[in-house]
C-alpha cells in the first residue's frame, strides 16, 4: 500500500507505535481483536483499525502539497475536503477558501474565479455539472482532484453495469456530497435511484412487485431519481452500489433483499439471476469494512463506555457510533476538549443532531474500561490527545509509556 506524506501534526507517537506493532504481528490483517493499554486503574481498549484511510491520506497529501507549491496563487476547496473540522481549519489557516458548503450552496460565486485559480476537489468527488461549471471558467481540475480511488471505483462499476442496461440503485444519504457525486456520474449512463436505508429499499420493492400504483413513486422518491426515470420500465434489471461510508452490512443487506425481490418477481433460478440483478459486491470500501469489522470485534470485549472520535458530519464515523450504541453508553466527540472534566462530557447526539452534556459518564470502579475508536477522517493525534486527557482523570493510573512498552513487547513475543 502506498505511503503518503501526511503532516506530522496529524501523527501520533503512541498510536503509530501501536499500529506498527499490530501490523508486524498480523501482516495479513486477520486479527481484529482490540489493543489494550493497561494502566492499572484505567484500561484503554482501542479498535484494531481506526483513523485515516487511504483516500483521506491521499486527499491530505495533495491538498497540503498544492498549498506549499503554489504560494501567491488563490487556492480554493470546492467544499470540505474531508469531514473533519480540524483538517479543514488547518487548510483555512493556510489561506485556502471554501467555494461551497456541504449542502452545495455557493459561498463564493463561481463567476469570480479565473483560469489562474486553483480549485481542489474533495475526497468525496463532485458532480459532473459542477466540474463543467469550473472548467467553463477555465479552472484546471485534473492536478488537484483528491477524489478517493474507492469512490472512483464505485463510479466505474456503476458505468460498467449501466452499459449492460442495468438501472443503478445507490445506497446512500441523498444529500451527502459523495452520494450526489455518484448519482451525477451514474445518471449520465443509466436510470438511477437512491435509497437511504432498508426501509426505502422495501418501499422500492413494492413498485418492482406491482404492489403500489406506479405514479406514487415520483412523489415518494422525489429528488432521488434521475431525469426521465420511467418506473414502468426501469426496474426490470438492477444493480446496487453504495456511498462508500455507509455500513457495509446494510448495503449488503439491501443488495441481498433486492436480489430476492427480483428472483420472486421473475421466478428466476440460480443461473438466471444475473439476467436481472448485477453482482456489485466489489464496490464496498475496504477501509470502511475494516473499521466497522474492528468495532464489531471491539464490542465483544467488556467495557464501561465507548468514545468515538471524529467530525460530527462524518458519515462513516456516525455509523461507528450507531454500532457502539447498540452495546454500551457511547459518546461521540470531536476532540479532547469535549471531555470537560472527570464528571462531564459534551458529545453529539446523532438522533437529535445536537450537542449535549452528560454528567457522571466515567465509572468510579477500578479498573475503568474505556473503548476508543475514530472515523476515517480523524487524525491519530486527536486520539492520542483524548487518551492523555482521560489519564489525567485517573491520578492513580500507571505511566502511559510503561503500558505502551508492555503492549508492544507482548505483540513482539507473538510475532511469527
């Protein structure tokens, strides 16, 4: 796997040491058991995989390199490069300006741009319509496009099945930048419709099976289907792709369900399924899968609470929160600053979409067992800062470096 030149401010001595020791002991990445920093009074239980993924590191490298190599030029980000406020603020501090917000609303008129300006495309990619508008004013996009290769892979797969006359079903959040970009790249090749979850997939199946009046579709899925979509014709052959940050298990569940619907509708045998349903399992993002699988394994361990670190508008991080919430008290935080004291934590409530303060979140018993993971756009440095602040709340805890050395020695002993 390619190594990226990510600024040192995002790196962590502690987390790098842990990840390197795990990597050396498990080169094939088959061991998803968590890493445990045992500090006596406090146990930090870290997910096997977390933090920056390939696409995020690629985007960060391109963005910071672009700033360093183009002093004096106007540099813009199309929108948030990744969903992490610290990284985006760092780029703003270097003079980078945002053209749009995450909903696609212009903050700076495109008409004010010229051919000498640099516009960085975020890791989520962008729509064909926006690309055209930028190119029409002379902006050169190719050298500053940080679109994640795995997002591009989804686009390519959608195009491939479109050429075989399949309609593309996108599992994603309709307003998310990545889903909007995938929808744009898909609809030029094939009829396309977005389903945000299994409930909407079930609703879509009613039209496939003829259980709903066809005209109802256009109101129910308003804003989620391509121009010219013909409900009476365009659901006879389908394939499912996804927004790469969705829960892989949810995408697979939707895919399996819609496959069963096609089998039922057309009375297909095993050899006939491909005639109506395209196999697109290869579009699931490896990093999203790894982080999610690591959380499933993390939740097999006994703990008192979970801290999930990341941007509050990060899709992949929110899904990690949802997984943890099913098992134990979970607090979604963006940095160490949300740990207000040993008694109070400020955290984001996914369901109410608001910040709240919870008291008495840390256990009084010893050892306190705290799970930690982070989203794919969260720097390891932020995870280290959270760990160090937690330790401050446990003055009877053993030194962090002693616990780290013990952990590393244990993995070295078990390295083949």
